[in-house]
């Protein structure tokens, strides 16, 4: 059984590079203008990731 996984990072995150999630999943998401705490900075952007089809 497999489960889909989405990894996301904020574009301005100093702790996670583009390469970090790209090494783990084929299509990581970069959230524009956000930093490390995307869920605090823009909860709607994170919610959109969870509810997309």
C-alpha cells in the first residue's frame, strides 16, 4: 500500500533548501514568499495543499 506525500517548504526558509525535499519526493512544493513556519505565516496556503485534488 502506498500513501501520497507532499513535501513543501517556504521560499525564504533558511533551514530547508530546494534540494532537501527534492531528494525525497518527485514534486516538492515551494510556497512563495514564506519562511520556515509556513503554517503560522500563511495557514491558508498550507490548507490549500491539504485540500487540493
